[in-house]
């Protein structure tokens, strides 16, 4: 009896002997598969790039209140304990959250009014683009503010806060150190990120109160917890933005989020999946029908030789592998050709759009796992397509072959 290894060698030798027909089958598969790989690569690359930008940019997770309210310590404590909240910090009145920054310069002294924005440990925006000030006299400037003041990291500047008491103008100063400068894309306005203590002291001073921390004169603040009119809030992920927004709306708050942009990417992903799915189904069904007809034609053309193989000692179990092995060979070589074509297109597409992409971003990209899944799917389809051919091989009667010979 002949072994499986023998039929394996015979099938492949016959496959390579009819190299023209085999090449046509290989190129037919590559012609169907390569465009699908490019299409899926573009879909995967664009959606993944947009998703990564959404995920990596903390500004997309920010939830900003519209208008002012009254938020006490209990409200912030309850909100901060939620699993879908990444960071929350109180914000003082916007009219009091400003400061004049002054840079001493013998040639040309510079002054600039900046907005004060509270920050603390864990601030996603500063963790992504800069570093968090660790002391109350440290500030992180936006690029616009640093450029207009002509200052750099590590330099000292003076902060000035003014107020009017009984018609008299008063002003205090505080020495500040620039801990970092945020890039322009992180924050475009003239702003200084400061510890909450400095922001509270600034608001208190404008309300006629003093500050022991900075030595500013004024009345003593009444005892009791502070009530804040606003806040800075970041969701744990972009998928938590809608949940938090709905929760705040249920509390009667008006908030602004980028939930619409996030939903646009999700909708685009669903649309791409639907379009790709329809195209893939049509293409795969077409190729499946083509492969079935090709296998059946090959079996019918070689039925005499397969019958003779049965007469000379090959078992039916081994002979049925003949069309299956040749179909698998077509898939392996066709898949390899398609991958080469896809990789060529991938490089060209990514180079064409390179100037619009950041480091590590792609317009067209498929992972090794994606490739492996495609190969497994094509192998399964090839075995299914050749199954009926294998069944016909098993039905070949040696007596019919003898009569034809």
C-alpha cells in the first residue's frame, strides 16, 4: 500500500507540472485577495489612527461645564470616586481666575494677562504634554503665553493680582517659577496652570480677603467649606464620556464634550465594516464558485489517472487528498503573492500620506494576526471548495477505468 507521503508528492509534482494552469489559479486568488487586503488595511489603518488619536489625546476626554453652578466638597468627593472619572478638580470664578505676569527685562520688560487654570497630581493634560507643578509658586505656561513673555522653563517671573477696596486700587505680587511650557496643540490660549491653592488665594484677594500662604493682606475667610462655581473633569476613557455627560445632564447641568466626534469615529468604523463585509462576501463567494468549478474540472480531466492510482495500490482515503492538497497549494502561493502585492501598496500609500501622519501612525496597516486569520480563512474555504471534488474522487470505480483503457 502506498502512503500519504506518496500521494502528497504526486499531487505537488502534478501541480508544478501543469505550471501554467497552476499559475492562473494562483494569480486568480491573488487578484481577488490583494485588493481586499488593501481595502481592509486602509480601513484598519484609518480607523486605528483616528481611534488612537482620540484615545491618546486627553482633551477628547474632557467634560467642560457650560455656565456656573455651586459645587461643594461632597460633590467633588462623590464624583472623584466614580470608576469612569480619571481626574476632577474645582475651578474658581472665571472673572477672578486671571493674573498679570511680569518679566523683568532691562531691554524690554514684558507683561501679559493670563487665565489661571487649576491643576493637581494626575492631571491628564499635563501628564500627556508637560509636567505638573509640585509647588504653589510653580506654573506651567501655554506656548502662546511663554512666547509672548519670551520666557523659558526654569526662569522666574512675577505674578501681579489687583483689586479695588473702597475705591482704592491695591496690588500684590508673588514670585513664580516656570516649571514647564505646554506645546501649542495642548492649549492655544494665554494661560498658566497652577496649583489650586494659588487660584483660591487669588480669588480670595479679589474678594477682599488675605492669604497666609502668600502673605497677602485682607480679612479672614469665614469658616466652612468652599463652594466652587465650576470644575475641570476628565473621563477615564473616551467610551466613558457619554456616560458621564448623561449623568451630569440628569443633575441639571449643561456640559460640553467631544462625544459627537467620538461617535463619528465609531459610526465610521461601523460603516467601513459594513462596506468591507459586503465587498468581501461577494468576492469570496465569487472566488469560491470559481475554485469549486476548477477543482471539479481538474478531477474530471484526471479521473482516469486517479482510477489507475486506485488499481496500483493507493487507498481511497489517500486519493481523496489529491484535489485538497492542490487547492491548499493554490491558497499558499496565492496568499503569498497577495501579501507581496499588499505590502507594496501599503508602503506606497503610507508614503503618499506621510506628511499628514505623526510618528507611529499609518493610513494602511494590517497586523500579523490579521494576516494569519485571512490565511486560515482561505485554507478553510479551499478545503470546502475541494470537498466535493474529493467526494467524486472517492466514487471513481477502477472497473470503469479498465473499460476505458
